[in-house]
C-alpha cells in the first residue's frame, strides 16, 4: 500500500474546497471491494447561518460512501499549501473506530499518524 499516494489524493480532494479562508480537509477511503471514495469538509446549512457540525466533516461524509471495513486516509491542507495535522476529531474517531480498521492522517509534509483498531 502506498500511504503517501493516498494521503496526497486526500490533499487534492481537500483543495476542492472553495472556502479558502480556512484549512481544508479531505478524506479518501478504500472500500472492501477495492473502490476508492473521496470526500472533503463541507458545511451544513442551518437557517440563516452556515454551521459546522461533525456531519460536515470529511471523515463523516466519506464514511457514508465507504461502509464497514474500509481503510481511511485523511489530509489537511493549510492556507499556504503545506500539510497539517489531520487527526480526526473525537466524534469522528468514535464513528470510525466502529466501522474501519485503520486511519492514516497527515501530521505535516513529512510525517503521518495511524489510528489502528484492528
């Protein structure tokens, strides 16, 4: 498995976010059947305000497409283009720990972390 290849794909997915005022997060999952699914952070519209809830997180959105048993890759792209810490939030970690075996996430341009529940 080429971990950096999938983390770079997650970073490219994150860059599709049109809100350039904040760091962007992208997620890639390899499903059990080998298919690759992607998602990026999004916002959920609530009334007059755009609110950010965990349901708008890239990991949550990607999990809806990936299903049980997938392997996840999550990358954060900072405003300058460098990679940043993309460790999933506690809510997303809780969801992922019940459905996937591993999550690889960027720490910076040279390092990544692993959450392993297998």
